[in-house]
C-alpha cells in the first residue's frame, strides 16, 4: 500500500531516494546473511567432527577411570590433588558485526606431569588423568564452536527478518508511492497542457 503523500516533485525525489536506500539495504543484508550462513556451515562441519572425537574421548576416559578404580581403589582422594582449572580465557572475533568467542586454556608446565604421588598410584590412574586432560581441551573447543554457531544462527534469524521486511513491505511500499506520485504528476502535467492549449486557442479566436 502506497503512503499517502502530496504528489509533488520534492516528495517524488524523496520517495525515490527512500526506495534506493531500501534496495541497497536489502542487498547488504542479503550479502551479510550469506556470509554468516557460510561461516555457520563451516563451524557445523567442525562440530560434527569434534563431537565424534569428544564422544570417543569421554568413553576412553571413563573406561580408564573404571580400570583405575578397580586396580588402584577409588580415586576420590587422588583427584583432590589435581587443582581446579582456572586458566580459561575468552577473547572474541567479529564476523559481519557478530562477536564470535575464542576460548583458550593456559598450558601450565606441570600439566605435563602428575599432581599426585607415584607411590600410591599405578599406570591406570596416570592413563585416566591424561585422558581426562584431553577431554578438558576438547570440551573447551566444542563449547567455543557451539556458542559460535548459536550466535551466528541468532544473527542470521534477525538479518533474515530485516531483509524480509525490506523486500516484502518497505520496497513494495516505496515502489507504489513512487508510481502513485509519478502518475499524479503526469496527470497534472496533462491537465496543465490541455488548459494551456485551451487558453492559446481562445486567444487566437
């Protein structure tokens, strides 16, 4: 539906400018959406790949823990010697204005060694510790990717909504307004031309 405005040349110019801006805005939003979709699809492929790794890592780690519990006794007291992880850091990068998280963990020199005593443990405990350390890094990587996918999906949804509003509402509205004003001005010009012809004919007579 065209916006009801006075059919003047000034309003026609304004309507054409608004139409051009709306079309340009739609093209930019469409381009942004495509870039975000490509980025998200790349991450989804990575999610599928790392999900298989993390499932296997958890399976191996819990199996190793079960073996350690059987061969060395329950490892509750031993696990208390391993410090709580506090070296997790979050940074970010921007993809078309969308903040994508980057997670990293400080790699302490002691992580290459065991925090517990060797006398009261066996190799099964060592294996469980190393496998759960691997699980920790994979979990951080998966959290980063899944959060990125969520943010991208949300941005794509909002971008699509704005693009649809421009394409299906604003652009047709401005087109109809331009058409309505143009037709009104053309009709006005024809009436003016006819009136001038009548005046000229009257003067000649």
